[in-house]
């Protein structure tokens, strides 16, 4: 499955998603240019740190900070999804080793795993089918966070761009 198909799935499946591709025009840091951020923001009014993605597609290494997946290889991208602590624990054995360069394998995010982010490099269609419920969970959690923030009433008083560091 390619990045465009994943983006199409997220944007047509989940209502209220603001899909942002990092760029200079979007106000993103240069390291994030070309990466895709899926943010639940139905009124496009969340400011700064409130614009936290529930899933991302990253296409390159972020220097020494996030290079374990070796995303600088040609054609490689990583789909990242934020899930609940319970779901994360059900997916992985504590202390297990992971090859963060492996393609089409569900694993903890190499940097944000401790915050319950999971990832797959270049998921196949079969693997993506197993990710659909995890994307749904991540989306549902984002909707809940948005509702708790008091923004659910449609306040459009402020706008901003995605944060500088996201999985």
C-alpha cells in the first residue's frame, strides 16, 4: 500500500480530519517537510500544541533523533499510529527486541513507543487491514481529546499549524 492510498483511506473514512503535509508554507520545521500529519480538527481551529496528530506518515530520518528505521532508503516510509496503553501492551511483549528497519511488520515506534505509538514501514494491503481498527482507535481517542478540550462547540477563534515534533 502506498502513502497516497493510506492518506485516501484516512481522509475518506474519518470525519473532521485535517490532513497536513509538512512544508515551509504550512509553517512546519524543515525536517518535517513532506511528512503527513492526520489531526482531528473538524473546525480547523486548534492552536499550536493542541494540533497533535493521531497518525502520521514519515518519509525520512529526523537526524540522530529518529533514525532507527533508516527511512532515508529509497521508497521507504513509516506509518505511525497512537494507540491506548492497553492496546499497545496487548500487541507487544515487554522487553522484546525489534528490527526497526523491517518492512511490513507491526512494531513499537522506535522513539515514541514509550508513549504507545506503533508503526509499520511500507505496510502491505494485508497488513493495512490489521491496522484499520488501530487507526479507528487512534481517531476515536483524538475525537475524545477534542471533545474534552471544549472545542467541540465549534469555536473558530484561533488557527495554527502542526507542532514541530510528532511521531
